[in-house]
C-alpha cells in the first residue's frame, strides 16, 4: 500500500513537471547573430565582439518583447529569433545593460505568442524546486530540473550588480538568457552564466531585478541609476569589533560636490542601511544605490564615532557622472575583457570597474574593485599609464598584473583578447 502511495505521488510530480514544461517551452526562444545573405556583418556595428548564441523568454506577447542576457546580443542591432516550432524572425535590440547582463529584444508579431509570468523573487527559498529552459550547445528546447542551492550570491565577477540565485539545475553554454522557473511555471530568474571549472553551479538574475531593468530598457533604451559619490570598503575587523557590529561598509572617500558630500557624509562614516535596507558589503551598497531613481531622496543610517545618525541624501544620475569621466574610459574594453577607471579625486592606482562575463579576465579571477599596481613589470599610478602600457600589447599577447585586493597582493596572468 505504501509503495502504491509513493508511486502515485511520483506520478503526480512527474505529470506536473511535464505540464509545466509544455506550458513554458513555447515562450522560450533561441537567439543567434543575424547576418543577412550576401552582406557579411549586416546588423553589426563596425567594431566590437559579435553576439553569442543563447536563449530568451517572451514576457510581453502583445508587444513581442523578449528578455535575454546582454552578452547574447552584445554589439548588435538585430538578432535572429527562432521559436519552438522552428519559425525564424529578425528582432531588434531595444536596449542592453552590461552592468546587470540584461537586454530586451522586440519582434514584429506575425503569429500568436506565448508569454510567461514573472514571480516575486524575494519569496524564493533555498531548497525550492526549479526548472531551467534553454538551448545548450545548440540543443534547442532543453529542459533541466533541480533546486535553488543558494541566494544573494555576489562577488562572482559576472556583472557589476550581482545578487544571483544559485541553482544546481543543469545550465550550460546556450542557456544564457533562458528562464529559471518555479513549479508554477513562473519565472524567478534569468539564467546568466556557469562556473566553467565547477559542476552543478549555475547563476540566475532574480526576477525582481529583471523586472526593474527591463522596464527601463523598454521605456528609455538604457538604465538610469542613482549616484552617491563615495568610495567604500568592507568594514575592517578592528572597526567591527569597536562598534560591536559586522554589518556595514566604511566610507574611504567623499567626492567633492557629489550627493554624499552635499549631505555631509564624512570619511570614516560607517553606512549601515540605505532606505531601511541592510548594507553588509560594498556590492550590496552599489546594487541598492543602482536601483534608486536619480533625483530621489533616501535616508542613510550611519555610525559616526560610535554614534548613530540618519542622513538624507538626494541622489544624482550615475550616467551624468559617467559622461564626465568618459575620456578616462577605454573605447573598447572588450579587447581586454575588463576596464579600469580612476577615482575622480583620489590619487590612487586605477581600479577594475568592469569585468566582462565570459572573458578570459573573468575566468582567471580578476574582480571589480581590484587595484592595479603593476602591469608587465611597470608600476602604474593612473588609468592613462595603464593604457599606455597596454597599447603596446598585441592580440594574444600576455598581460601580467599585480593587483591589491582587500590588503593582499595577487599576481594574475591574462591574455589580450582582441
């Protein structure tokens, strides 16, 4: 009797999984670089690494809107979309956000489309059953099954704003941009990458972050982020002991004229919360600030000399500040797989600002925030010196870095990709 009951439960679970797969698979599409016949490179800008093959999921059937990873559509204006039934259509890239590795593609509706619902990712729990759908290794319409094995994963160096859902559902190259679903068939994340040297470790961008980014890409074609204007570091052990807290980040610099400076923030302040949300790492602060609309006023809970204070700050636009520093940004960071920038007021070594997902630099462990001390045996004090040295390295040439990370010096050997 017990065996019959167990078999019945397993059959029910099996039927639910089959039903779920049948329901969502029509909403998952395959994406590949678009090259028109007789016009090599059509749809591609004049320079830059071409797009990768990957997956996408339809989130608005009426408007023909598809969400995917930005690295799937990188440097292209058009992308070929293949539906489950094998039909193909060329879609337009509405917008892409490298900082979260998300992009939106739009297709002209020539047939009824199937869309999926996005769930509230804040309710996702470790151990929850999940299903991933994508096109690994060109095997279209592949469905895998597993659990949520971790939450709030950061410092993975896949994108600037990291808050990943970790899963053991099999995710392989080609799954990028496909959905991670709960057992109701709702999207809880967009699969973004795997760790090449590990098995059963895949990462998905939480659906709440996806919804926020997608809404801006659809409306503006880009993402508008808040800017605080501070340099921050993890809380040193001695400061944590002194303040009897292991939460928060310490302010190491305050940029003159920027929102933090205008609000009265000082070097040495410990930021504990932003708008009521706990700050437990520099990445957390960056991510929270990045989700706040420029012009909005938020409250910072801080500790100053052991005394708790609340400081209201009106954020500016990160894009505005980025434009001011545009001359300092490498024109083609994809050649290196990473970018470095100088703090605008700090007399410091340049720091890594972006590590491109899937790049050789990412695979070798270079991280956002790493301070570049030496390049190919030569000390560098700013971005200009860094670029002068790198300009002499040709494609395929070796790049030996000495970086400073959390007080430790690390040697890394890289290769110039383009």
